[in-house]
């Protein structure tokens, strides 16, 4: 087995998920707040477009960079919603955002180089770098700063082998949303240091407080990743995209041709329909539903002594400090699952610094289930104290 495989850490939450599934099979009523997947499915009109594509035999390979009509639809979406001018040629449609991350690591990072990321962050981002023979350099952030990296200290972390900075907004696991001013400052500093900037916008659209913008409105030389999985609830359709500067189009195209040939054709035909006004209106209603759930968690978690430590302004996560009840978040999550049948994700999946103090809640079930989960957690804390 290749030695790089040993450098990739497994998700701790998978142990919780496996146990939760066993409990559910045994007839237990498990409330799942650990999975980063919306409890919605694709809007009916989108699914119907996928079925129609199959019926019409549109199941062959597409262009390596994606269906022209889908790339055009994404381009128009950036212009109408985010006031960003993005030519379709700069858009590389990929098999999920994971495919885009793999392209990005291969395109912009040499073996032996480092990419700076905040701690905590989504773990797969750094694992893709390992596949390229590179690695992530996690920079400690603080809860009181909303887990935002101190950009004034960026040059102190930048080394001769530093390739770039990768950020995410909205963030997994914290739900925090970066401001346009912050991203602009990050781009200015990275440019001065001679590196590249990637902004992971996979949860774009799911913003409740603050400005919902794209980094592409700041500069054409910023790389952006996005996905149909979250806002459009198309997780199993495995479709995402990478936006690259014009000078990187040929390299990204060549990699796409060799790495995955093309994204799933049926998913692409379905995704064209996702940008229709009626589908976008349904997605907005779902965003409002998620916001109502968010407000339930923000109010009631604090009431039971589990403070939300980051401004949870986007995505569908809140990041919670459990240090008042445990010094081992993983053990606490496992015990909570056994005793009260509530599944959560421990912070160790996302970072290193003080990870034992944190737990991620995903508000991917309805309000009634959320309130039931909170009642169970409150009971668990009371009986454990």
C-alpha cells in the first residue's frame, strides 16, 4: 500500500455513524445530527429533468469540462445573483466538489509544497493535498475571533515552499461566513506573497446573516469551488464545479480529461434545470426552513449550557463548546449516542487545536426532531453531572 494512505486520517464520525446505524437496525430511535447532508432531496423538477435525460438517451460522455448549456447556466447565475462576470470557459464541471478539490490540488500544488488552512476546517481539503505529495499547514484560530485566521500574521506562516491559502465560506464545521472585506484582504496579502487563493463556496446560498457573495466578484484570479450538493440538495448526483482564471483553463482541462473524463451526464442535464426560477424559489424556501432550525439551536443550546462558539451565519452547522461537561468530545459523543440515541460529530475530525472541546451539530432534521434531540441532550448532561 502507498505510504501516503497512512497519512490520511479516517473520520472519527464514521465510528459514530456505524454505531448509530446498528442501533437503528435494532429498533432504536436515533436522531442524526452528525451527517453533513440536507434532509431534502433534489427539487422534483430537477429529478424529472434527470429522468428525461435518461429517456432521451443522453447518457454518454460529455465534454471533459462539462455540458456547454450547464456552464452557461452557471455563468449567468454568477452574473444575476452575485454580480460576478465569469465566462463559461473558466468553469470546469466535476464529479462533486471532491472532484474539483482533486483537480485543484493537482493543478496548483507541487509535491513538497504546503497550503495554509485555518484550524478547524473540512478535513478532506488537506487529504487531497496528500494525494499530490503536498500537505496542509493548519494555522490556529480562536473561537473568540469566529475561527477566522489572523491575516495580519499570514506572512509569518508563509514559507518558501508555501503555495497558497485555502479558505471556506460558509464554513464546515463552524457555519461562519467570511466578509467580503476579509476575502479581499486575504487576496491582497496572498498576491503580495506570490501565492494562489482558493475559496471553498460549497455552502454558498445558505447564508442567513451577512452578505451572500462570491469571491469571484473580487478578482478573476481567485479559484472557487462549488457544488450542487448543499444548496440544491443533489448530494448523490455527484456534481460540482471549479472556476479557474483564464490562464489556468488549459491545465485544468487537461487534468479533467485524464482524471475523470467527464462528470455524470444525467446529473449535468438535470442541473441545468436547477437554475430555473421555480427551482430557485423552492431552494429559497428551504433556506428559510434551515434558518428556522438554526435559530432553535442557537437559542436552546445556550439554555442547556452548551455555548455556540462561532457565528453560525451559514451552511447548516453550529460548532459547540462541550468543555463544561467533558474533556473528551469523542467519548462524550459515543456515550450520548448509547444513552440518548443522539448522533453528533466530534471536533477532532476538523482540526487539532482544542478539538477535544468541540462538537458539530448539523441541523438536517425538522424542528420537532431538533427539540427532541436537545431535550435528550439536556437529560444526558443532568444525569452525567
